[in-house]
C-alpha cells in the first residue's frame, strides 16, 4: 500500500500535475494514487522526487 494520494493532498498537488510531471497516463497515476496498482520502484522514486519527499514516506506499514 502507498500514501501517494495522502501526500498529494498534503502538498496541495493535484493528480493531473503529477501526471504531467511524471509523463505517465492519467489512468496509471490514478491507479497508483488509489492503490489499485502499485508503482514500480523506479516510478516510486520519481514520484518521491517530484513531491519532494523520501520514497519511504510514500509507503504504508501494513502492520
């Protein structure tokens, strides 16, 4: 599970902005943000860079 949607909201960034900066389709970014699909590590690191957070901050602990 990831926290992409939560971090987007905290940063005041819309999914469309992330989609444009990431260069991925809106369906992929939406699926990632809603936890319907998980991004690969490379994409996760790129999202973290765009959002200005550490990649670990985008991950939820499933405990």
